[in-house]
C-alpha cells in the first residue's frame, strides 16, 4: 500500500508544479500509479536507502535520486540502481 500512497502523493505534488522522484522496491506497483520519476532498488521492503549504518550507499542513493530528478526526460520514467543488499538474510 505504501508504494501506491507515495505515488499518489507524488502525482499531486507534480500537478502543483513541484518536481518529485521516488525510491521503490516494487516497480510494478509504482508504474501502475503512473509516477513521473522513480528509482528502483532491489532491497528488502522497508529499506529503500539500504542497510543501517551504510552511509555510503545511503548517500549514493540520495544523490542518484537528485540526479534522476533532472535527468529523466519523459513522464513515467524509472531507473534501476546497481546496488546490492550485502547483509545475510536470516532464515526462519
């Protein structure tokens, strides 16, 4: 639900003349809402900027989002960032 909510809010802000970019882990949902610009990161849900205390990856994602705000030329554009989740996932 969060990806849809963010996309809807993003469209309202864009309609008001405020440029936006979102970070998504669910590109199908994000495309379905029709956001103007989004970055796709292949991370677990709830961690769009990466692992805790991984300041470098977090900064890289934020900088990429700001660059994508200017570089995306058309509506409903998505870019996949080449970032990886490094921490081993716990199995239950």
